[in-house]
C-alpha cells in the first residue's frame, strides 16, 4: 500500500505556500482565475467625503455575498467574485438609498473600479455621470476617469498577467509601480504581499497585509491572506483569529474556507477540515488545490479510495495545473497498489 507519509511529503506545504489570495487573478493556486474584484470609492455628490465609515453590501441572486465598511476616505474593495451581475447597496439615514448594479465578467475585465456618490436626502439627483454621459446612473461613475491614475491601473493589470504566468518577481515590480502612483490601491498591495509570500519572503508579505488592515480595516481579503501567512508559519491561533475577522467581512469566501480547512487539518480537526474544504468547493468549484488538500486529509484517515477520487477530479478538471504530473504519478501508485474508487 502506498504510504500516507509519502503523500504528505508530496502534497504538503509545497502548494500551500502558493495558495495566497491574488485579486483578481490566481497564481495557479487556490484562487481561481475566474474571479474578479470590485474596487470602490464612496463620496458625497457635489464634493467631499463621508464623515464616518458606511456599510456597503454586495448581493448576487438575492444573497449577500459580502459586507464591507468603507475606510476613512470612503474606499472599499470586495474580491473573489464569480461572473455575475452584483447589486451594490448603501443605506444611510441621512442619504438617499443607493443600489447599483455592477457586472463582473473576469473573462473580459477582472478589475471593476467604480465610484459611488451619495446624495443627501432632499437634494435633487444628478442626471449625468461624472464623465457627462446623460442617462447614466446618478450614483455611479467610472473610476478610470476619477480616482486611480491610468498608469497605476495599467501597472496593476500587468502584474495580474505576470502572476498568471507565475512570474512573481516581475509581478512584484508592476505592483510596486502601481502603488508608487496610488498608495491606497489596496488590491495591488494585497497582490504584492501574496507574491512576496510565494517567493518565501514572509516578513515583506506581512508588512503589506498589515498595512492594508491598518489603513482599510474593511478589507476582508487582507485578513485571509494574513491567515494563510500565519498558517504557513505555524501560528495557528493567529491564523484562526485572522480568519474570523475575514469572515466577518466576506462571509461566503471560498478562499477563506479553503484556508480554514487547511488549518483544521493541521490542528487534527479532521471532520471540520473536510466540511470546510467541501464548502470551499461548493462556493467555487474552480479551486483546484482544494482537491489536493482533500487528498492529504483522506490519506491521513486511511481512506485511499476517496483520495484517489479527489486526485482524478483534480487531474481531469485542471489539466494545465503545474502539479498535474505529480498528481498523476500518485494516482498511478495508488492504482497499482489495488486502490479502487467506491461506487456512489
């Protein structure tokens, strides 16, 4: 029989060290390339910013997928969004209710940068957007013309492309360029930290994630990234604390559930680990590395047929993943030892 220890040496922290949350692209790890991000700025129509944070709700098909508070300058970001129309809403007692639709289609554009203008109650609504196009939603304008410099957005998108090609050093350069032009571009800073972690520089990664949390405590992405960093450095209590903060902001995070499952697995809570990992797949079936974490889990439970099934799921659904050759090798060894998948 193929030894469980051999599996653990193959499918251990080798892939977890690359499982950091890249928004909006994946670096061939847990986060899917099929997800996008909404980056927003909330201001008052006619000029100025709100005096205190406001809650921004993001819904899809009638379900709240994220709740995020703006920072002290009205900024927010929500990631891990699959292709869908999303309703972004704000309800503050002194302002007209806001409910706008943002169409996320990662195949076309992974970054959806928008600005929302709050209209005080009793004041007439604007009839044009900031760019002067009549008939536009009075609350929503295109931030490509408003907030972040175009060159910062261009550098950010170049970083995403480099990440997709696993060129992490190159991506770091692009994200630093974006942040040099727009220090408050939080998705770029999260991606920069994730690339530092992929390169093994945990201190630099921590500095980036911690800065996002310090400057924008509504950012759930940074908490999940920080939880992953703590998991990799075996600071399990800190990882759990960061996870809970992330779930407070993004309750339906597939990446968060993946990290939660890995944390439970490493702290010998195997039943809870399986539940969290299966939930991650339900939230986003394109997260291939969840199958590999399940392989680890089932081998620890001496459930080789379930492990073989997860390996086949991974190699069949994600044939271009760089870990497929090793996964196929493990598949063959299990099959040669007589393991068969049980019929459902």
